[in-house]
C-alpha cells in the first residue's frame, strides 16, 4: 500500500485482491473512529504534541487560531507546508488542516502533503463566494461547517464526509454552537415526523437533494458524523455539546488561549467521554486556571461573524 | 446462533462504540456501553471498538478501567478488539507514543498506522475460513498490522502479501479492520458464539 500511487478515489494494486482507496466508506469511516473525542486546533508541532499527550483524537493544523484571526484581521489562509509537515511528523494521531472555502488548490496541496482530513473552513477567508470545493474529486476526506440542516446536506452533496456545526469561532462564547447543533438536530427531528408526500416540499425548503432528505427522514440522522465547533472553552461546554447530541467536539482557541493548555485539554477530553456524569465534569473543571478571555457573540458586529461564511 | 441472549459490553471511552452496540443488539444480544470498572461485572464479553488507541489508553487509566479490563482478561473474559481495540489487546505496541500502554493479553506485536495516513486507508475482500466460505468485505482505516505472532496465537486472516490482520488466542480476538461498519455481521456472530 505504501508504494501505491494515490490521486483520486479508485482501485489500487497493493498485492491485494482488488482494494479501493478514497471510497465514501473509508472517508466517513475515519470520522466514525474520531467520535466521542476532541479535535484540537494547533499552530505548530509543540502544540500538536501537547494536544496528543492530553488525549486529542486528532489535531487541526492552522496558521493562527480563530481568536488571533479575529484580533489581527487580514486574510487568513492555509498554513505553510513546513508547519503542516512539522505537525504531521510530531504526532501519531490524525492531522487535519484547513483550506479556504472554494480554494480547491489549497486542498490539492494539503492532500499532497498527506494530511488525514481537510476542513473547508469559514474560519479562513473564503476564496470563492459562490462555489464550495467539489470534494468528490479528492481521496482525502473533508469536514465542512454548517449552521443548519440544509447547509449540512449541501456540503454532504458536494462530498463532505463529516459535518461540524459552526458556532462562532474564536469567541469562547458557546451560544452559537448551541444554536447550530440544536437547529440541525431539531430540523432532523422535524423531517422524521413528516409524511412521505411532505418530503418533496421539505427538500425544496432545505435546498437539498430529495433523496438525501428522504434518507434523513427515514434514519433520523445524518449519513455522516456530526461534531460541533465554535466557542467551546470549558469541560462543561464540551459536555453540553455532547448532551445536545454532538458526536464529538472541536476546540479551537479555547485550549491554547487559556492559562494552562495541557491541563485544560485533558479536562475537556475527560468531560467529553463522561459527558453524562456531572460529578466527573465537576472534577474535570477544577483548578484549570484562566479560561480564554472571550468575546460575547452579541458584541461581534455582523460583518465580522465567521458563521455566515458558507451557504 | 443458539443459546440465551448475552450481555456484551462495549468499551465506550471513545470511538465507534455505538456501531458495535447496534450490531450486537441486531444479533439478539444486548450491547452495553461500558465506561466504569463496575459496569464490567455485568457483561459476558467485551468489545473494544475502533478509535484512537492513545486516547483509549489515557482514559482507561484515569478511573481504574485499565486494571479492571486486565483483570477480566486474566479471568478469561472473551474480548474482541477492532483496529484500536486490537492495539489495546496486543502485548507489544510498535510506533506507540511515549508512555503509551495497552491492556495486553494477545501475544502479538502490533504496529500502529502500519499502512500510512488516511490516503492509504482502503477496503478489500478477505478470505476468513473461520467465519465462512464467502470472502468478508473489510475496511482498513489508518489500520494496524500484526507484525509478530506468538506460538499460541492463531492467525485467522492475512492480506495476499501475508501481513496478518486477524488473530485469536484463547478468548481473545482481534482484527485490524472494522466489521462493525460494513453490515456483514459474521465476525460479531463468530465472537458471540465464543461467549460462555
């Protein structure tokens, strides 16, 4: 397998009877294995190692954490390949990296660097305000953000193998994350209660393919893993997301913008596994030092909200 | 499958434990998410799911789960590990992170991420006579490989090039791949048939 050339989804010869790489099952399958875990934003190899040692299921490589992108402004892009190589070399857990919305060349570069997952992310500055990346074109799987069910289904239609609710990244305010996971879960429940003849108009209203809408109505869940992101800063925040039905949690600025990243990261991991056990969440919440300072989402003027990027 | 319904614990610290529970339930036994040592006393067998072995290791040592699982393995509890679960059952883990431990029990050495990164994850058909004549469709996701096999370990499946991907030793069963996400329940039925 290691000697095989892998460019797009298809069959390869690795001395094995007909094997396939880059299939939906393989792409969605990695996200299944990340469930119940915490994926942490890191900007360099040192942070990646701290995250791995604290029990992250994967790390997300980016140039600046969302809080800094928000504070410093300017155009946020894919990380320098040297930084990504350093992170890949530093850890044994999966490495994700962010590409700009619609920037399929950044995605090609990230795939060439051998990352395990690409996040087509609203946290970076969009490269295309009309189209997202055609994710079926890639062997590497993609995760995409969504604020509601229709947006999630459009991303899945484009080939996303994992969805994360967006929240409002870089704020430390969990309210938007709560809103988005509740919205997605609520819209799925609403679909499940509809009669078959109502699903045609439901597909129209969701602006999503009818077949996918029917599948959601029948199964009562997305066909891919649903994590949550954006504003999670404490163990209790992570457990809240899990109790609201998330399969796992992304933590961005919340860890490395806090007083004691290693301790906070381990505590959030613990609260994510034992999300139904308040005594353990209490124990995990003790003595963590300063949380990230944070900004109330209500104080962020609409043009500076990241969740509105992507459609 | 004959016999009375069984309670099968699925280690639910992290990973795709819900998929295993669904398969077990679908086969007429009861899958139970297990996160604490006392919950192990209620089960006739244990499944360690796919996920990140580094995370399972850390969390299992926090509240005494690692010692409890090791004691159950020593007592002969049937345990089946898939992917990360196979790593947790291996006596020796290669390419582990510093300080990483496993439960052990299988006299094998297992290499983590042996095929490479996610671009090298794949699915293929495997001949596994122990579970039936038809090939089993197997999904390998950043999968481990069994590199060395002790004298008491039976190899159940290997790739065409000879690399070992399914083993059994006494009551312990391990696979590099994930039968819980393909809909082919033969491996789970095979495991359930070994429960006392």
